[in-house]
């Protein structure tokens, strides 16, 4: 008989749950939530929206950044951010920052970040705009694509009309 190789060993349930929560970017410990709150307080809402603190290992805070431009800018701001973090924590808790590019998870509560402008709901379209959208979509045969395009066009025209009113 052929023996199976690579058979997995049983894992502790806590370890499995920790891996799943980490993979889905859900803070699963009080330390993770504290680190996230600390980061948001130290850098402010604009930077917090483009970054996510991953882990703190041996005094180094690893932070995920949404784009290379943000990573470049934050590299220049490293010392200033580090001073702010050290003011909020014990002096030796965070001694250095490391930035990596990666996906930024949405806020689990769906609130966005503090100070974020709420997205305006699209205004209902006037008859002329609605007719224009439908006429533009006559050539699209795929119903799924047509529905997506209609939703996008309706939302964008509604937003433009709201901006014009302001």
C-alpha cells in the first residue's frame, strides 16, 4: 500500500480560528483593537483610511499601505509618526515602523474612518436624464452588463446633479 504524504496534523481550534480571523482582517484580540485605535489616533483619518497596522513584533510596528505613493510619503513622515505613537504608548513599546504595500481591509463596523464625509445618495434622475441613460444602453445586449452600466450611469448623473445644486 502507498502511504499518504503531507498528511496534516491536528491543530488547536484556537489556532485555526486565529488564522481565519487574520485572513479576513478581523481584529481578534484586544491588542489588535488597541493597536488599530492607537494608529488611527496617531496618524489621523486621512492616513488611517489608506493604511492598516498589521502586527507589533519586538518593537517594530508593521503597517500595510494601500499604494506605493502612500508608502513613499509615509517613509518621509516615519519619525513624526513614531514620536506621536510614543506619546500615546510606553516609550519602548514601538521603536520603529515598517511599511508594506497591501490590501487595506474595510472598517468592520462599516463606519469608514472618523471625519470621513458621508457618501451622498444619488438624487432621482429627471425624465431627460433617464431617457438619455436608456438610449445609451440600447446597444448593450447582455442583461447583467446592462444592469451594471445603468446603475453606474444613474449614480454618476445623480451625483453630478447634486453637486450642481450646491
